[in-house]
């Protein structure tokens, strides 16, 4: 909390189980300067990971999957939940292999954010990784696509890269000192998607 932030009075918190994967939080709050108590709702889920994955040829790995909640097929970065007892890096490697059949050869942490602070409690761990194919097949219902850095930038700019936090990861990775140093050692003056 920044010392200039006014104090908020949290009157009560309740968590209601909804399924094995999610719970609903109800938070009763009295905001600064108000006598009224308001109830806010949030979704509690496991933390998640997203991986901006680049092949040795400089192409980027995307997955296409059907999202029932929006009734649409989407292009996304490989991503998923951090399972209990698993580190975010382990989850990123597992999710990438399950969804794409590729394995990570090098992984660089990019950052940790809250996925959707107004409504969700989970954190999102972002990684940049270099990958290589394996003999594994992608998860059922998944389709993979390799795109150039220019195409990745266009997909992010147009909204076709469907998850806003993943668009942010593309931007964050391009500004990350460790990612830029790694790419520079590979002969890239700038991240290929910039």
C-alpha cells in the first residue's frame, strides 16, 4: 500500500466454493469517505502461467482452442493453471508440452501480474522460452501454429491474440533486460516482435 492511499474498511469476507477449480469471494467494504457498505465479488482460482515461446528458427508458438465461455475459437500463447505443489516454471513447461508437443530448452521469467484485479484473485506468471519439438502430440482439441515476430505483433495489435494478459506479456518480454540480453546474444538487435 502506498502511504498516500486512504484506509479502506473491509467489514467482512466470505468465500463460497463453486467447483474444484473456482470459488467466489464476497467482500463487504466501506470505502473512504462513505458510510455505506458495498459488496464486491471476485473469482478465486489457481495462479496461472503464460509462455511466449520461440523456436530456434525465430518463430513463435501459438495454440488455437475452443473457449466455451465466449463460444469462440481463439489464438493464444501456451498457458494454464499452476497445479498444487508445482512451481510456476514447472507449470509453464508442463502446459507448453501438453498443449503443443514442444519442450522448453531455456526459460526466462518475465514478470508476475494479477490477471484481472477487479474480478479475479489469481496471479499470472509470464515467461519467455526457447523451445524445440518433441514426438509428443498436442492436447486433444488444440492446434498449434508457428508465426513470425511480425505476425505475432500483428495478432497482438489486432486483438486476434485473444487474452489481454498475454498481449501484455508480449510487450513485457520485449522490454525485459534478460530477454533482450538473450536475444542480443542470438544476433537480434531488437526483439523480433517489436
